[in-house]
C-alpha cells in the first residue's frame, strides 16, 4: 500500500514541481544570455532588461525553494487533517504508511530542488572555458586519489546521503508534529499548530543546551576526546557524520512518535 500512496503523491506533487523546475531552468538560460548581452553591449535599455531577467532568475530560485516547503505542509494538511482525512484514514493503509509516504515524497522533492537549483546556477554562469577547467581539475583530483581515499570517499558520500535523508525527514516531522497536535483541538487549530511548533523549538533548544552542558566534562565527553586524538582525519570525518546521523535520527524519531500518536489517538477532523 505504501507503494500506491507514493505513486499517488508523486503524481500529485509532480504536476506542480515539474513545471516550476522547467521555469527555473529557462530563466537560468535567459539569465546567462542576458549577462552575456550586458557584458558585450553598451545599451541602457538592454542592461535594464538584462537586470530584470537576472532578478527573475533569483525570484524563480526563491519560488521553487518556497514551493517545495509549502507543498510539504499543504499535502500533509489537506490529506490528513482536513476533510480528505475521512477518506485517507479509511484506506487499507496504516498511519505509519500515510506519514512515511508524505515524508519520502517531501525529502525527494527537497533533494530534487537542491539539484535543480545547483544546475540552474551552473547554467546561469556557464562558460565553456570555465567548465572545461573545472572538469580538468576534477580529473586530476581523481587521478591522484589512492584506492584508500576512493573507498573512504564512497563511504562518506553514502553517509552524507543518509544524513541528508534523515535530516530532511526530521525537518518535515517538526511541522507534521506541530500540526498533528494543533488539530487535536476543536477550535483555532492552525493557530495552535503555530504555537506548538514554536513550543517544540523552544523545548528542543533547552534540551539541547542542557545535554551539551551535562556532557561537558562527563566520562563520555572524555572518551570521545581521547578517541578523536587517536583517530586519523578520515576516521574522524566518519565518526562526525555518524554522530550527526544518530542525533538527527533521534530528533526525528521523537517528532515521528508525536505525529503518529496524535494522528491515531487524538485527531479531531470536525
């Protein structure tokens, strides 16, 4: 059932994000062309038009990033917390499957947005000489890498991918949890969702500060310090990424529990 939910989510969201990505890439191409015209032509009107096109490119980047975030909230809110929730919760799918479908799709669009924005920036500043120099430098770096560092580079890339997914899911779950708690009340649901979001952030900051203070000088902190001295640079990078991965997973798991609990036990669709 999760596969069907994902298929439906990607279809519904792809109709919005696909055209936005296309618009962004087109504006990037136009921005590249306009900057070339401004560099070669000494015409005030062309310079003004070129500046407007570059501004449109910046606005397109902001719009795509904002839309990927807004779509994450809108799909969760409309499908599970509004009238559509009556239909969604009658499907042969558990609450966990419903939440995971939203999470996976949101994280995928976050990643796709980052890739498309980087691609658009490359297109906007594209010059044949610059790109050839970049690939030449990358080729030299790859040639000079030993098998040891290549293996570690692959491992780091996989670890960073896992960290990006877990961090993106934890980011989305903060909002999901706040909305799920806010919609357990009868009135002022959205206002309460905003209040609970900031309350969660405040509590998270307090707990994080207390943990950092309590760890300072503790046996665990001394052990990690000793371990960091004994490890080489590459092992230290692996350890740091894994620690961030674990912390992000724990952080997200707390909000996941809050989200699923309130959707199962306390959700008020009236």
